[in-house]
């Protein structure tokens, strides 16, 4: 049970995306003036983030690729509207999440491992085949439980525990008060813990 919970919280350590380079507003200004290199920099900085969030929301790699492509078309068209009231990162998270909502609706999530598509790069070479198999099974159990959460709880847990956003950033992305974000994450984690306990209990029977 503790390993399953750690599988969620541990993922956040691999999801920090670099914010180095030109400032957000500088990139937007260059894009507004027709500098194609500016949008290319936005794409390079944020494409892993967009794809991984789309993958976690859809549960399907092919759907995630299509969603990410459409998200970047929207970012390209609307980037000039970015006014700098939030970071570019949280603005792009919001665009991605909103588009996933509009495309996926209430679609049932497929049960997929929680790791990112490039997760093999993070595998511990000291792990033997049995340990890797056990870890993969644990990820599937957590992913299955996560897919059963209400969407409002699931997206809050994903943004906090898998994407590694701060409470303030999540509040910006979702358009909520920080207190509401904390409540949703807490309730989501509690429900997730219950689902994991039920799953592990059924395995022991």
C-alpha cells in the first residue's frame, strides 16, 4: 500500500520542466512580430508537458498525440493573447486541460501505467526483472484507481502529484481558490487511498 502511494508522489520528481531562456512576455512579443523561432522555443520547452498531461487525461498514447497537436495549434493562434498575468507554463496547462475536457468529456479513462512515455530513461539499472515487473504492476494498480476518481479530484491529484505543480499554480490553472484546490487534492488522495486498499484487499482474498 505504501509503495503504491509512493508511486504517485514519486512521479512528481520527474516532471519539472525547465523555465530557462527568454522571458514569457519576450517570447510572446517575438511571436506577435512574426518570429517563428519564438514559437519553436515555446514548443521545445512545453511539448513534453502538454503530451504527458494529455496522456494522463486520455489514458491513450495515440489520443494524447492528437490532443497535443491540437493544443499547440491553439497555442500558436492565441499566444498573442497571453498578457502575463500568470506564467506561460500555467497558461499552457490551462489551455491543455480545457481542450482535453472539450474533446474527452466523460470518456472512461483507459488503465495505463503512470509513467511518462519516456519513462524507460528513468528506470533504475540496479533493479532486476522481478523488481521492474512489480513496479510496473504497482503503477497499473494506481492508474486503475486514479481512473475511478471523479474528474475534479483526478485532475487536481494529477496536477499536484504527477505534474508537480504548486497549489498556487493549480489554482491558476483551474481558476479556483487555493483552499478549494487543497480540499480537492486532500479528498482525491483519501478516495485514492481507499480504492488502493480495496484493490490490495481483493488480491489477498
